[in-house]
C-alpha cells in the first residue's frame, strides 16, 4: 500500500530532500545539491515561492519514503503564455509503478482542483532551472544544473499516459586549440561595426546580472516555455552564483557602451558536489577545496543577443573571447537547447559540438493544448 503525505513541517521537508540519497546510494553519477541549500531553495527565501504555489508530497510504502513530487502553479508562466498549466517537478520514485501512479494521481487531483487544462513537467521549479527527464546519455555524469535520473522514469511516464511535449538537447565538445575560421571571420565583422566584449565584474555582480536580465528577457521572449526573470529572482540568483562565477568565462558584448549580448559559462561544480555528498562539514569542505582545482568541464548555459544585433557576428565574437578563458578546461557542454532551435544547433555543430544528452518534458491533458 502506498500512502501520500503533504510536506507540512521541517521534518517532512528533510524527508523530502533526503529521499534521493537513499534512492541513488549505489549510483556514482548521482550529484546531490547541498542539503542546506535545498532547504533554502524550497522555502520562502526563494522569491519563486512568493508568486507561485508549490506543494510537496512524499509517498510512503510500508511506512518508508518511496517517492516524492512537487506540484507547481506558476501564474507568471500562465499569464505570459495564456495557458492554465499545472507543472510537476522534483520527481523521484523507486521502480514500483504503484508509487509512480500514486504520485502522479495526486498531481492530477491538484490539476483538477484548479481546472488546469494540462499537466507538464518535470520542472524544478521553472524553465529557468532544471528541466526534463534524462532520456539519452545515461553513461555520462550530469553537468552543473542539469537533470539526472534512472531510465525507468520515462517508462513510468509513458505507462501513466504522459507524452512527449518538448525535448531539450545537450551538446559536448573538447575545448579546441582554434575555433573554425568562420567564427573568426564573423567576429571580425562584429568588431568592425564597433562591438566590443568585456568580462563581467564580480564586485558589481547584481548590476551585471541586470544587464543579463534585460537581454535575456528580450532575446528569449518568443522561446518555448520562457518566463521573464524578476528583480527578486535576479538578486537571489546573484547570491547563488557568486561563489562559482569566473569573470573570464562570463562576457558582455557592448556597442557604444550599450549591452547587446552576453555569454555565460560555469565550471562544472558537480564534480565537487559529488564528493561533498550533500553535507557541509570540515571533511567535505577540504574535499571541496581539493576538487574544485580539478574541474575539467564547463557548461555554457547562457548565450543571448538582442534581436536587432543577430546575424551580425556578435555570437561569434562572444564565442571567440569566451574560448580564450576556457583554454585550461577540457570540455564544454552547451545546454540546454530546444530541439527545434535549428540556428543555435547549427552554430554549436559548427564549432564541433555533438549531441550527447536529451532531456524530455512530458505532458498530459486536453488535446487542444499545444506544447
């Protein structure tokens, strides 16, 4: 028998957070965020909770946690896209299909209570964070802020009537000694038009991220699943990113002092997190200090150019300068990229990127809803 309980106390929340540690205890690729950080992220200290309604549930089998899920009503998304979607996320479950069924039936009940037209996910907690279930690429460890899960999650979703809504792609490439000549030619065109690139200034990170916010909210406004980043979310993001941001990997393109594009790469701090195993103590801190110097991979997670400056070499110039700072690393992952964003896919392939992971968003609902 499977029993579901809503998280209503700090003790319940700790069970919710710690369940994956049990589920993945024998999986060397599992990467846990710090328990302390997860407690903050799943609280009112996270500005997302001030505008969205999030409910957390734990499934118990024989009195022991066997799964978990969150329901997420995000008014910002629904207003922007003129939809009435209930999202689910933070999903984890053992192989028992009865556990998966109990979790998703509860999600469906919550959807009925608000007359949602469809259920979509996983989102942890929005498209600005972890999205999708891994469906290809199970042999490679997850890069910073990307999903990881057992293959059977996809079987569970299919068996419960959930279907593909959108695939998100990840590409990987070795850091090249030289970029393709096309990149240099395009970047020279941008330079001749007066565009310059500079590094982000960590001591003024909030101001720099406001530049990112403005470009992101304009450049991505027509993208699938896009939700504008609020000022509160920006400040929260700055606090989370400041310890790991590297100026040489985060660049702003300007023309006449006006920002027109940005590029953001992050070292794969997941290598460190796998060693810390969710805990902050003297031993884990020493491991963090040791392993952060051995990070070999990067994730390119942000690349944006104002619409009026596209096809003018700005992205090539950002790539050229960004890869100068990436020379000491081994590989870079480009993720995530919408499966139908062909211009970006072709650009990544041009510099040697190969698709190696796919993350899938599922949906269940009325036929009139279009992903």
